[in-house]
């Protein structure tokens, strides 16, 4: 795997070149394995820096395989909503530091539901994992203001690695996702919300798993959460029986049955 440059201007300039004509000369076409859309219109290729193009293709290929080469699943999760790569601009709020988009080494996906400051947005963990396996850094991991639509090929040391995939990979809803006032990222109409049951399920498992940032047990998969809940209920029943005395409980059950 390529060793990506550290996220400072000197290292990025040395590795990718100077934003503008120098970088543009080094952009190549990446053909995504699934259909992607920009602003609702189908696209056939993505322009990306030649040094990171292979890694981008590998990440997209892994996503395509993970979702069983099923375009409908990809579409339903918003992954096919391409929202830009190369863009010769400075970092928002800075007059001097180039954005990693200016090197053609960053890609945005599903901007409408993964805006700036939207926490983790609803980016599916398998997508995050696919990019991280290529050494990319995810904007959802930024300390401070997050950028969950954003993946960039610069050194990700010190940032979280690949996480286990939850069996119930339901996108997290985030009330902040409408607040991104980011002119550089495309706004696209959002997908319908997950069903009531799935949102409730997410609320419960998210609280336990730390997905909502409130985790009390660290990162747990959904089945571990189920095990914890089941274990808790079992413990309460056992304590209840011990406290009441088995004889009294039997008598109580008998009264309810009769
Ligand atoms: Zn971005």
C-alpha cells in the first residue's frame, strides 16, 4: 500500500504536486464499478490524482463486492451519490492552506446526508472501512468539526482504524445534517428516513454501542448489545427469584395461571 503524505502543505506539495496545472496534468480517470450520480445525473468516470487513483478504485471495488454487486443497495445507502473530487480551492476558513481536494486526492460521497459538522452522518461502516483499508483518512474522524462525506488520501496515523461491521448496518440519522453551509459540497435531495422500527433499534443499539457518542461499553456490535440486554434481563429475573424466594414465586405464578 502506498504510504500517504502527512497532512501538511509541504508533504502534500512534495507528493502530489502544486494545485493548479501541475496537479491537473496528473489527474487520471477512475471508472467506478457501480453507477454513480453527480447532482442526480449519471457519471462514467471520476478524475483523481494518478498516485491515489488505484487506491480509490480498490476502495470502490471493495464497496461494490461488499454490497453483493447490487446497485439498488448502493443507491439506497446513498453511496452512489458522488459529490466531487478535484477542486483547486483552499481549506474553508484558511487563505493559505490548500484543501486536499486541490490535489485531486479527496472524494466526497452523499453530501446531502453527511454535511460538515454532521457527526458521523449516515456513512455506512463498510464504506468507511473500504477507504481505511487503503490507508485513507475519513472526515468523520476529524477532531472538532467533522466532515463525514469526505475521504482523503493522506496519512491517517493516530486516527481510528477499521471497525467491525454491525449486522444491522442502519444509517444513523443526525439532526445536524441540514446545517452544513458548505458551498463547495453539492447538495442533493436526501433519501427517505429509515422506518420507525429501524430508527428505534438504532437509538437503542447506538446508545450502547457508542455510535451516538454516548457509549458506555465502548464499541459493541449489535449482537453484543443484544447479549448485554438479554443478560441484564436474565440477571433481574434471577435476583427477583432469589429475593422473593423460589417458593413464593412458584405460588405467585400459580395464582396468575389459575
Ligand atoms: Zn471533501
